[in-house]
C-alpha cells in the first residue's frame, strides 16, 4: 500500500514546473517525468517530512492526495520535502513528479533483408 499525505481542507495545490540539473538527478528514471513544486500550510510539517523520509528509507514511494478544482481526488508522487516554521503555521514545501503524457516512443526494427545495408 502506498503511503499518502492527504490534504483534508483548503484550496487545490498550485503546482509550478521545476527545471534544473538537480531535478534530473533526483528524479532519474528510465521513464520520463515532469517535476513540480508546491507549498502547503500544515499543522505539523516536521512530522510530515519525517513520514516522507521514513517511507523513502524503506525504498517505497509516498504521494500527495488532493482534490482537483473540479472536486475529484487526485494524487501525485512526492520526491522531496522540506518544512519551515512560521507564525501562521508550518509551511510544507514539496517537490512532486508525474509521468509525462506527451512523450511518444517510436520503435523501428531492421529485419536485415534490405540489400542497401550491405553495399
């Protein structure tokens, strides 16, 4: 079962695309992913970051579960987490990733019967 951090109340998270060399290193995979950043207010940001670290330590993944603007439940994989204390409450900073949907793969196979290959 996948670990989850669930947003119980509040607006839909605003995800901003992240680009940079460190992102490629953190999200290195044979699959193609887009990486995003979001900030959330949390009651105990330290405990949430500890849950992420514990899950990653066990070589498992953890997802952020939230409601979309249309009210449907969605989730996205968390790849990094940090929190900062503030007078208004803890600020949870999350870096998340999702598979690229616009990537198409085209495979071509050479059966070796083409005479031009031998000339």
